């Protein structure tokens, strides 16, 4: 493992990823099938990306026990060659990257585009990012920085 970036599972198995799965982009169709919206950003990436986009959705927080079970079941079914520990770290690392991106995106949408409704979702996304950064030994410092930003965020939301 590299000491700079030890999450090797991120790059071992690259798959087609939607990159914007979440509860608002999945629709139940009249025939019972699932319709997928907003796929223009799809590309090749970590198989964990779409999974954590659903299990750690920016708009809904599922019970942690369910998230752990869903992510472990995915690994067992599709990536049994990965150790459970490596897979859990990969899910944290990929989800941290996604949540940091979303934090910036939501602020941009509010500040530049006047779409202030997204600001209401920042506390959940920030909580996810803090938890994920704290769970990874190489990114624990990011959790500290994010926690220091919480008072400024609360000022913006009021």
C-alpha cells in the first residue's frame, strides 16, 4: 500500500458509473420499473461510487447498520476478492470525495445561481463528510477543518 493514498480498491476495478445516483434521480415508472434521470456525467470510475451515492444519499440518512450491511452485501456479491476492511475504507474514501464535491456544488448553486434551497441539505452532507474523513487515517485532519467550518455554515443558514 502507498502511504500517500492507501485506498487501492478505488482503482483496481473500474466500472461504468452514473455519478449522480440519489433518491431524486430515481423514479418509479408506471410499469413498476425504475427510471434513471440525470446521467450526462456518467463515466468510468470506482464501483463504490454509485453504491455510496445511494447508501449515503445527500438528502436521506439511512441507519448506519443498514448502510454497513448494504455495502458489505455489495462487496460480497460483486467484489468478493476485496477484503472487508479495504472495501469499507474505499466506501468511506469515495463517499468523502463525493460529499466534498457536493458541499462545493450546493454552495455554488446557492451563491451564484440563487438556488438557496440546497443550503438546507448542507448539514447532512457536512455530517457525512466529517464522519468519513474521521474514519480514514489519512484524512482525519479534514474532519477537523470541516468541524471548524460548521459555525460559519450555521450563520449562512440563518
